[in-house]
C-alpha cells in the first residue's frame, strides 16, 4: 500500500456532491480539458478544470451531479483558477470515468 493515512487525515477532506451548471472547452490547457462551473448548494458555486473530454461531451456534463473535493487551495491552471477537484477513476485507456451517487442528492451533501 502506498502512503498510508490515518482516519483523521481522511476527515480533513471535504467531499461533496454538486451539479455542473456550465461547461466550456478549456482551450489554454496543455491537455484537452473542460472548465466546469459547479453548484454546491449552500457552499456556493465553484469552478474546476477537468480532463474528461475523452468520455464526456459538454452536453453530457451539463446538469450532471458529480462528486468533488471542495477544500483544496485554489490552483491556477493556465489562465483559470480551479477551486475544487472533480473525482473520477481512470480506466485501462487512461480515460476518466466520473464518480457519482446512484441517487440524486441535495447539492453540497457531504460524503462520509
């Protein structure tokens, strides 16, 4: 196992559900990516850059509920500030498959 963490380390992550409300091509990214605007309910609106263009069109993503880590420090990527990390799993072709709840939840619901 790599990098064993404690339960207290895990509790530091703020993982929440949110709904993608805007999707744009991220033309200045080094690798193909989208700029996402995500509604996290009472936490507000956050932006994220996501390299998920292989499996998802902009139309597929709009109004899709996702899971993201919302308490990372903002990160500048080219001319864009990413405020959260959308979670996914890489398949054998290194394409990212988004994580989601199997039932709709209220935006901003914490993952525990």
